[in-house]
C-alpha cells in the first residue's frame, strides 16, 4: 500500500484528497491519500519524518509552503522562483520539492487554449502574491517577452519586477484601462472574485478581441471575469483546470502512474465545489 498525504493547518477544506482518491480508484492502485493536520512550526519536523511515517510524499498547503521550501535538500526552478514548495517526495534519504502550481497553470492553458504561448507577446497579470510569482516564472519559461504586473500594493509588483526588469514591468492598478488594449493574455492571480472575497471590478472594454483571459480562482467555477470574457467572445482558461493539473506531478512521483486530467475528474471536483 503506497501512502501520500497533504499537510496544512487548517486542512479540512483541502480538495486534493478528492483528486488523488479519484485517480487511485480509476487506475486500480492500492494506495491512500490522506489529510494530515500539521500545526504551524511543525512542518519541517513532519517532512523530515515522512519516510518513517510511511509516506511516499505529500502536498503542502497554507501555512507551510515556505517552511517546506527551506526544509528541502533539492528543489525545482519553479519552487526557487516562488520561494515555496507544494509537492514533496523522498529519494535515497533526500527530500525533493517542486512547485507544481507553475506547471499546473501552464498545462491548463495548453489544454484550454492550445497554442496560447505562440500568440502571447505581452501578458498582463493581476496580483503580485505567491501565485503571481509562479505564474510569472511560468510565462517567462514559455517565452512570453513582456509581463506587466498590476497590483493593489505597487511595491509588491515592483519587488517581483526587480528580478527581471527587462521583461517584467510593475503597474499601478489604476493603469489597467490603458494596459488592456496591449494585452495578448490577461491573468487574474488575485483572490478577488473568489467566493467570500470582494468582486474583481474590472471592465474588459478595450481588451483586444483575440486576447485570452485566464482566472486562477476556482470557487466559483466560473468567476465574473470569465463570464464577462466569454460573453465578449474571448478564449478563456478557468482555475479548476489549474488545480487538477498541479496534482499530476505528485501522483506520478508517489504512485508511479502519470494520471490524466479528464472531463470525469473535472465533473467530480465541480460537483463538490458547487455543493458548498
Ligand atoms: P496571496 O499571496 O495572498 O496574494 C493575494 C493577491 O490578491 C495579492 O496580489 C493581493 O494584493 C491581492 N488582493 C487580495 N485582496 C485584494 C483586494 N481587496 N483588492 C485588491 N487586491 C487584492 O495569495 P496567492 O497564494 O497568490 O493566491 C491568490 C488566489 O489564487 C487565491 O484565490 C487562491 O485560491 C488562488 N489559487 C488558485 C490556484 C489553482 O490551482 N487554481 C493555485 C494557487 C492559488 P496585495 O499585494 O495588495 O495584498
């Protein structure tokens, strides 16, 4: 029996057991994926004892992603870019970590808007938090030439842009109407529009007709940004797909099968999200 888990605090709301449980059943693998509550400050000790506890690896969620990064013996470039790890496994006594949000975001766009990277010279990214850091790294890795980061707190956008001033430009939130006509891809990485959070109050007037719109918020499944974009005829990529794709590398490492993100898996998670 292969075991993996997700650590966090609190942990009851985490949806990854639904994803991994679906795949374990679909591929007939004798395995288990559980939620493990780990208190703040205890993540490094838990991770160092993963093998002793019988786990092949784990996902890491709030508030442990930065502590997990610090506890790793080896990390992938995406994790370095974000300074946070969300997927962990061990090899020969060494802890290895990656940030699968980066690949999840890219693979979801590949799935929902094939060829998006060939037509994206300029991306406008809303937000400058942890998710934005990973997405900026991912966009650069796919050759996006210019990335403008608009954030409520300008200093946070400036801090990310300082890492590559030639390609990343910070912008004030108030500059968005002037920026939208130049965007090939618009990505919301803020928590605005998420259920329980303030709405994302952004007019898409001025956005080019062939621009692509992506929202990484997945509760609700179709945010008002995506709804507005679809009504205007834009191609879109929604946040649930990113969540599903970010689960793939962990499952492959722990259970030895590369799982597929299928419409059935999407429907399984969508039903859970709509039921809450
Ligand atoms: P974070 O580090 O806390 O960053 C939050 C971002 O939202 C910051 O840019 C923040 O701006 C902005 N923001 C929050 N409240 C705002 C407000 N009232 N007005 C304007 N801006 C506001 O969070 P994160 O980890 O990057 O996650 C952001 C969102 O992405 C969350 O909703 C999360 O659920 C979602 N997410 C989805 C996936 C997926 O798989 N689909 C993966 C990761 C994250 P300031 O800098 O000014 O505070």
